[in-house]
C-alpha cells in the first residue's frame, strides 16, 4: 500500500550518505530510536527524535539520486503541483485566516510550489472577495514551470539555492518539507521569512502511526525522508523558538479529488474523519488526540 503518488525505488548503498547522529530536522544529538524499516540491503530505518518528535530516514539519498528523481517529478501531471484542485485548496486555507488579515496587497512565498498555481488560487480568491487589491507571489522550486501572472497578480520564480531577502504575509510549504534531507536550515529560513502578523502554512505526511497497523506500508522513500505529524507540529514553536500562535493543527485536506481518484479520495477522507470529529468536539493539541491514523497533517500559524 502506498500513501501518495510519489514513486518509490530501492536505493543502493553507494547512493546513500553516511548516517549522522544528529536529527536533520532540529539538530538535536540525542539518540534516535527506530520506528520503521524503509528498506533492506542496505538497511534504512525511520528514526524518531526525542526532542522535536520528527521521524527521519537514518540514511539520506545522495544529491545525485535526488537530482535525477526530481528532474521528472511533474512529468505525469497536468499542473506542476501535487494537489488536485487549486481552488479547493485556496478555499480550505483561507477559511481559517481572518478576513481582515491582509492590507490592500498580499505577498506570498510558495516554497516548493511547482508552478505556483496554489498560491495563485489563493490570491485570485482574495481579490474576488475584495479582501485585497493585488498580490505579489514568489515561487521557489527546483523545477521551473512558469504560471503567468495577471493585471493584479505578479508572479516570480526562484531556485532553492537563492537566498531569501524579504518577508511575506503568507508562507506556504505544502507537501515539500518531507523531501528535504537537511531540513533544519530550511525551517529556520521559512520561519524568518514570515512577516510580523504573517501566516505560515505547512502540509506534511503523518504516516508512521499507520505503520503499526499496516507493516507493509510504502512510505515512498527516497521521495519522502521525513514524517512530520501532530507531535512534531505541537512542539514546533518551542523547538524553533518562534513567537507564533497556532491557528489550526489538524489532519490535512485530502489531496485527491473524488472525480480524479475516487477510491483514494474516499479512503483518505474516511481515515481522517475520526480525528476531525475529535478536533471539533475538543480543541486540544493534535498529539493528544486518540486517533492518529490520518496519513497527513497540516498547520496554520501566525507570527506574533
């Protein structure tokens, strides 16, 4: 069973980097425990950090492996994103952001955003609702799939190797953090890219709880090298010393639409339902919920 459309392949020993003791997500050096075996010969495990609660691969794929993989990442997709229905995504994200959160113009950083269609959908919805007059969108991705701007939407594209030089009203990191081996520096950059009173949205896999029920579950390594669920995001502001308030911490919106992949969408919706009901009935932190078999998690935070 596979949790996403990402391709999995066996990684040979010469394609792996040496194991490091430190957590690649928070930098802690305390011993991480094994929670799941990703592959055998050579053995690669998911390890759990006792400090930040992130789960990460014991051995990261080499840059050459990742360069080859991501060179064709969007080849079989109509749009260069991994989410079906940009308007649906925009509606979902904006439903949690206060109506008066932005001024006449909004700046958006879409990190790992492919062609930027998700950020553009958010801007279009804000303009249509007369919540803003214009938008400035910066898309950062290894692939360059330009999506044209418009009269009131400016779009520019950059590479992850380029330095971040400004702050944004909204920073999106949708289905990207799990792909970045050395994640700690990027999380610091994204944290520092959020403007005062700005928002940070992230969507990540949270599949480790499912492995206890489904030991044959495919976590799509080496595409996914981290599993970042409720326990991680509940500690995020503390781990990264960030003065932000958590607006939403919940099972992620199902990426597939019923009309595109009915079985996958229905199964994912059903799987997340108990945790969603818990969130409605009791506003406690995500990691304290009883139901964690959700497959993915999302958070929305606002910088204080």
